[in-house]
């Protein structure tokens, strides 16, 4: 009996001791109070319509939080790239979506509801052009004053085509070599470059020799005086007049990938055999109607394109009437815009245009034309929008 009483007293003392202690272990999950973030709201989207020429869209509102890593923006399921962020404003890159009834959703981690804005309109900016079969190599791209495009399909028969602004495709003839570039004289003559000493022209449905130079050339351009400039690898710049051909004495040891004459300047994309910058766009003022050239001025050092382009190589470029330069490369974002007057650079329609860009030319209005060489060759017409609407 005494033993039984002792056991009871011991158990009672232990129970009293534990009851007197405060439990400081973790709270069970079912006892936690849910921590909820205020749901985001969208009050404004700028611009109200993303027309051609717009690279960025700004979403204004509330409760976007203070950590960009906790925020995602979706446009009809497309996860848009955020380029600038605050608790009340999110700037995204134009997404690979278009239509007039799109839905914008802002998702903030831990918020119960999404921020929504609909319907929103984003106009399309690219379209295949020229009715080419997928996989056909397109060797050149040139444009005349009436916005007619000239291309050569590098098939076994080398068809030379004229493509009207209404997308009508007209066969002009057949070239002999593989064609790498084309240029148009002020009188409308189309000349073709095929990495040979012979330069060809198309006349009356016949492709024949226009001029012959000392070294193989594969790129060229006419200036406003009708003078032809041609070059290639270690070919220097050939200055071709109706009655004479001479060398400029500028790049005889180097490789010139692309030549373009714009606004009395000759632009050249050059890889120097020695010296620096290794790859750059240079320009020379065209001094007179005999094609005499001024000194070299560097316009764009490819190394300044930045780390994103470090493993990419430029292949072509186009210069618009304001001096803005579109550089085509094998980068995932194939067109880089550079403004020499400000030094500003911008990827054009990143994530929308496929890579790689092998030929570029500016139209006479708002279009940029690009030959795409990737999984399948094609020609694209890219709507750059009205200059006043552009944000690059």
C-alpha cells in the first residue's frame, strides 16, 4: 500500500512539474496563421496599343512587391522578360504574341490573386515574304526605289526574282555562280556578286558580265553617282566607274563582309587581319563623282556589343536614312540596332525574330527586310513602325 501511494505521489509531482513549464517547440502547421501578400492590381498599360516599332511595354499598378524574383508577367501564357521593376511599375520586352484580345497577368509570389489587364492589343511585326519554299538558300537581297526586292535562290538553276510590294514574285533570269550579294544602280540595273572576279548584271532576262576585277569579290554597293564599290576577302575596295577600275588601297589584307553606300558615305563591315578592333563597321566619306574616299572613321566596334554577343559573328548590316545601323548576326537575337548619334544599342524584337540574319536591307518606308538562315531559310518583312512611334 505504501509503495502504491509513493508511485502516485511521484506521478503527481511529475505532472505538476511539466504543467508548470512553457512549451517553446515549433508550432504545428495547422496552427500557423497564413501570411498573405496583397494581391497586385494593374491600373494602366503603356502604350495603350503596342504597335510596330514598340520594343517595350510598361505595366503600372500597385502591390508588385519589392523583389523582382518573386514576380512573373504572362501575355497569353508567354512568360515576358522583365527589364525594369519597382513596386508600382514593371517594364517588359515585347513578347512573341500578337492579337487584339490578349490578356496580361502579373503573378506575385504568395499573393492569392493575379493582377489582370484585358483585352490588350499587340500588332504583328513579322511576316514571311516572297513565297519561298522552306530550306531554299537565298543568296542576296537588294531593293529599288519602288520597294521591289531582288533575290537569288541558290538552287541548281540560280533563279533571280523580283518581288513586288504586293508580294508578287517575278522570275528575271538565271545566274551562273552561287550569289552572295546584290546591288542596284541608280538607273535600275541589278548587279550580282558570286565570289568571283566577274560581277554580273541582269538585263532583258539575261545574266551577263558587268565588270571584271583582279580578285574575287562577294559584296558591293552603288553610290548616288552610280559608282560601284566591290570587295571580299583580301580584295581591297574596288572602285568601278564606266571606263575604269581602281583599288582604294585601304583593306588589301583584310576581309570585308558587307559594303553599303548611304548619304554620301561608304560603310564597310571589316575583319582586320591584324590590329584592332578585330571586327567593326567603318565608314569613308565619298568625296566626289569619281569615287574618291576620305579617311576611315570607326562607326561600331563589334566588341562593344557586349557579353551577350561575345560568341556571335556579324554577317551583314543595313543603314537607314537617319544613319541608324541594323547589324545582322548569328546571335539568338539576330538584329542589333545601333544609333551612332547617341551610342544607344538595342535588340530589335528579341525573341520574335528567328536567328540567324544573313542579309538585311532597309525599305523606303517602315519595313526592314531580312534573310533568315536557320532550321529553314526564309525571307522576312519586318515592320519597324513609324519613326515617331519607335522606342529605340
